[in-house]
C-alpha cells in the first residue's frame, strides 16, 4: 500500500511515541495507523451516542481533539 506523509505537532507525536513504546509497537507510525484505521472503521458503521462519546474521549486523550 502506498504511504503518504502527514504533519502533526511535535508534542502530539512525542505523546504518541511514548504510548506506542508502552504498548510495544515497533514504531509510532504503526501505532498511529492502527488508531486511525480503527477510528475510520468505527466511523463507517453505525454506533450509539454512548459509543461516540467514548471515541471522542479516546481521541481527546490522544491529543486529536
């Protein structure tokens, strides 16, 4: 699969790098890709308002919101 570069704030990448390391990911890119893939897949299915709040909280904790 062809990859593209996306710029993110350094502080966010540092936080994500730390989380990726804690979870034994081989790279921060691999971790971010997983998070975004899960979000997109969840976004494409219908979900309850409660699920939407959980997703928003998770993304906020990761610094995306």
